[in-house]
């Protein structure tokens, strides 16, 4: 099946990173694309996340862990974020009879991502500074913990691929989006 093909899963991972970040840029950073863009990107994020969830049991554990860690960190804080989360959770509930919980994958992603995410939030608030803040900001956990999973079981390689592509395209989209936001602000300043 096309959905369970590793190449399809990796493409979806890249698209997941892009849609998550564009939704964030539209809400929190002032990116302007077109009327209705925040809602559209909420739906796209939810649909892509759901397709990933349905693609592979291990990827489903990754998506579930990421989603719950975002809830814990109050990252589902705008309507489009909520739309995405609801779509993914509805697919989770629908697929529950067919889902085998892999607690190893779920916990090795959920626990450290949550702890490091909460520490990253503390960096945002200025509570952690210096080299520790830079280490936390590096997002190295998106590589380290999927690598740990591979040492546990080589069949978990797909989690590393999913995590790397999600992170890479999230960061590339951040750079692209911030340049556009800067340009949009400059255009407003020039008009005034």
C-alpha cells in the first residue's frame, strides 16, 4: 500500500514539519498569506498527521507521543492547532481497535521530548540561560532519542527518519517564514 511505503512516510514527515510551522507562523508570528490560511493549514496539518498515523504502527506511536507532548506544553493554543489535534485524535480513536501500543517507542519519545520541551519553554521565559539554554535549544533530542530507539531495535529506523525530516522541514520553514514576515513588516513601514 502506498501509505505504508517508507518513501511516502518520509515525504509526509517533511510536509508535517512544513504545515505545523506555517500554522504556527500564521498564528504567533504574524505571517500573512491569504484569507483563511490559518484554518486551511490547521486542516492540512491534521490530515497529514493522520495519514502518518495510519501509515505505520511505529509512526503512529511517534505522532501520538508528539501530540500529547504538545498538549502537555500548551502548544495546542490556537484554533488551527485545535483543528489539527482533533483530526489526529479522531483518527486515533477510529483506529484504536487496530492499534498495538508500542510503549517503548511512545515513552522514549514522549518523556524526553516533554522534559526538554518544558525546559525549552523555561529558556523562552528567561529562566535558563547560557550554555545549557543553547544545548536545550539545539533540538538534539529529535536525533538522540530516535537513535536510542534504533539501538533498542533496528526496525525503529523509520522513527529517526520521520523525526529528522520533520525537524529539518520545520526549521527550513521557520527560516523562510521569518524572512517573509520581515519583508511584510518592511513593506508596511515603507507604506506608512
